[in-house]
């Protein structure tokens, strides 16, 4: 596995996490279409998409937990 493949794997993780946290600015569907148009190896393309899906799921779980418990930790005044 060369540096190009590692770069594409890193990009898949970064775009997956970015699409989960900032979906307005990072579009996961555009990434998948662009990577599908540029990668020639079908097994490697499938691997990239699976890595991207896992990273997006982890990012969404983080956002869910932040929305669920994060507001209580940020709040300075305790509710009465």
C-alpha cells in the first residue's frame, strides 16, 4: 500500500467525520461520486466507501452524544 492509497484512506476518514459534524459545508455524496470517478480499482473503491461510512457513523454518534449530554456540561447555571 503506497502513500497515495494511505492519502485516500485519510481523506475518506476526514470527509466522513467532516460530513457528520458540518454537513452543510462537507457533502458526503459529492465525495463518493468524485472518488468513484477517480479510483480505478473496484475493491479499493469499496474499501474507501466502507471506511467513509464508518467514519460518518462515528461522527454522527459523537454529534448525537454532544447534543444529548453536552448542553448540561456547557450550561453555567444549574436549572431549578
